[in-house]
C-alpha cells in the first residue's frame, strides 16, 4: 500500500500546511492500520502512535490537481481511496456550514487545495510517479 498527498503548489505556506494536516487526519479515518501503536521510550514516557507509512507530499498546480482528482474519480477504481480538501471546506467555520455550501456548488467551480491518494503501490506510482516533491 502507498499513500501520497498532493498539494496545490500555488498556495501560501499556511494553506499548504493546513491542507496537508486535514488530509492526513482524514486518511487516518479511512485506513485503520495506518497508525502504529503507542511506544514507551527508555524513561517510560508514552509516545502516541504515528503513521506506519511514509506519506510523500507532492505538488501540482491547481488546474492539474483538479484534472488528477477528476480522472481518479472517473476511473472508479475501488482499490484507490481518494480524499480531497477544497476551498469550500477551508473557508467554512463549521462542518455544517461546509456541508450546506458544498451541496450547492457545481463540481467545476470547486478549487482543490490538495488531494490524498492511497492504494496499491503500483497504481499510486502510475498516477503520481512524475510529480515533484513539495519544497
């Protein structure tokens, strides 16, 4: 299994960090086995479990990100999980507000700040192998 987060490279640093955090949290809901167990250090302090998988943060322009998201959805590949973080969510102060606003937006008017793809390594590599790391 492989997971990647792809961020809109045109965003400011704060929005980049926010998008990556939101997508990472959402990913942990989708894949139960992604989080490791808590670990004690030599002094007996507990360190909460972190991800078992490396999650590269890649970059694309906003338009390319929309195209990638649309193509993954259109492929309807059940082995690939896709999570999106969009401008409607980022601007909403409460989840109920997000739900209401998003339900009224047409797909072509939504701007994506980032997406997370997770699935078989070969499939994810095929979808993202040519993308650059976010720097």
